């Protein structure tokens, strides 16, 4: 046995895969992806797919950039590993920290490195509590997050996240984390206008702060646009009200930039897009465009100063906090994103065009709403367009459309009955048109299957 059959068999017998029904996958066999270039991936049988999901929201720069491979090889030969614990630093890590500080909002100039977004959020959890301890307000322990948020799969990450299916496995969330309403107008807005609903959802934060006791609340954490929850773009009234509330009660604002960071919205950070003043920004994914695992927490100057001046030793870190190879790759990734004006192109061209293109799907009998910011997009599937009523078995139609699109060579994602798009930022117009054309075809075929007598 060789090739596809061999790899599938090895995976079937020896691999346990994330976020999937492993028994079902063992019966079906996994797809084997072997190669990628630009916005496309190929499987081991030579089939090409347009990747409208950039891997997992991460390959911002597109696949197959030889410059990133070259710096990784060079760094591996020169210095494959050294740590930051022993009062040392390595050149790529120092240079990357400076490059990130230059791109981040003006008041944020310091980075703590991790390997992933989950580790970044676990670090946030510890940093926030330490901060209030150092400020002599140790009773500020509660972190408020949102239902249906995604902040990672580690214990603190999954607890900060608001994914009920994750909480059900393993007794999460851990104590001291509270979840409030999400700003998901399409599903939860009822008869309110999006603007009214945005204010209501933001005021859920103030209500919870008052219920918990303002003196006990440490921080509020949120994604600028919820990604895994369904590319939930909050109404325009939401973020200004949140910013007002966190200021009023002197609560730390943690903006999870793991998806929105590094160009996804057409700005460098979601915080730029919404004009936010975060105290902490967890990052990962687009930082290295997924070519090497790396994440981090960008810290506001005031926050970092308190931790540096008052904590003594910071008793937290990972063997690979600031891995030199990942850092070299990330640095080259940022250089290319800047040098080629990739983020600007998303803001000025690709983003607005994508939003327009998605509108071509808005009249479909099964589509309740389309929405997009930058190269993040969503299509809501419904039984009744007027009332926004969902199909009885939520998730089935989304999965059907996703599978039909895959049959036609397009990778997208379905969360419940919401189709999600997050293509590489280098997507060209022709590829964008292909996404729309194939999605439309998948919608038509799903509609025909669901309504066989029409
Ligand atoms: N935060 C957000 C907003 C995410 O989307 C993700 C990953 N999808 C994470 C954190 C966790 O990142 P990682 O998978 O790298 O641990």
C-alpha cells in the first residue's frame, strides 16, 4: 500500500484528530492534502481546491512563498533554537517584537510570545489577574467574555470562549469567568434594528458588571468580529458602547486579534478597524501566515510597565516563547505584507469587491443575509427569509452546502447554517469570482435537494 491509501490507513489507525468525530472519520478516511500554491491546495490524488478559508483563517499571505522557506532554512542552520528564559534574546525575536510594535496601535509597544492563540489567551488570563494583584485590587478576578466566542482550546482559552459544546466536555468553564450575550443581530436581534440591538448587547456588559460588582471585575475579552462563532460583525453601535463601559468601570479591555490581526479586515488590526483602545491583544495565525506556529500577547505600555516594575520575576513562559525559526518566518511574513501593500489592497480593493460579490448571493431563496468586512464573510442560510427562521435541523443545510462546494473544488466552512469565508489576502479577482460562482452552484444544488417537488 502506498500514497493516499497508505496515509489514510496510518491516520485511521494511529491519529486522533481535533474538532472532528473520530469514529466517523475513521470510517470515511481523511482527505490527504499534499501541496499548495497561492490560494489553492491539492490533495494526494491531484485534485485542486480553491481554499476560501486560508487553512484555518491563517494563510494571509497565500501558500508557497519561497522567501519564508528560505529564512526558515537559514535560521535553522544558524541558530535553530535558543530560549528567552536565561536573560537572553535572539536577533529574529528582537526584530519581530519591534516590527509588531510598529504596526500595533500607538500605545502598545511590547509583546510576550507564545506558540498559539490558545496559549496567548491562557497568558492573558494570568497577566490580567497578576495586574490587579499588583495594583492592590486582588479582588478583581472576574473576566467577562461572551457566549459563542472562540478564544482557544487550552483550559483558560476554552473557558474564556463561549462554546457550549466545548464546555460540555471536561467541566468548563473554570471559575471566575462569566459569559454575556453576543452581538449577533441575525439570530438574536428579534424585532430590534441592528443599531438598537447593538446597544442592547453592549449594555449586557454593564448589567453584568453591576451584577458581579464593579470592584470584582478584572477584564472584558472579545473578538472584534467573532470568527468561529459565525463571522459575526457587530452592529455599528456595539463597540463604541463597549469602549465607554470598560472606561467607566476601569476594566481592562482584551481584544482577541487572533483572526482579525494582520490584515484580515483591511486594517492591520481589528482594533484599528473599530478604533478600539485595548490593554491586551492576543495574536497568532496571520502573524506568520501559518507557516510556523507562533502567537503572542501585545501589551499596552501602561499595562506592561505595571507588570515589569512591580512583579519581580514573571513566573510564566513556554520553551518556545519566541522560537527563533518561527520568529524569522513571521518577520519575513510581515515584511512581505508591508512591501507588497497586501493589507492596503484588502482595504481599498479586495474587501469592497468581496462584499459586492457576496451580494450576488443575497437573492437566493435560502439566503437570509450576507455580510463581510475585509476578507471575512458570511452567508446565513434560512428556511424563511422574511422571519429569519432557521431550518429545523440546524447545521444540516450548512454542512450540505459545504460538502457540495467541496465536490466542486471549493473549501469553505459551515458553522451551523452559516457559511464562512476567510480566503488568503492575496486572492485575485478571478479567484474571488470562482468562490461566488461555486458557492452559488452549491446553494442551487442544495435547494434542489431540499425541495425535490418544486
Ligand atoms: N482566538 C481566536 C479568535 C481564534 O479564532 C483562535 C483559533 N481559531 C484562537 C484564539 C486559538 O488559536 P490557536 O488555535 O492558535 O490556539
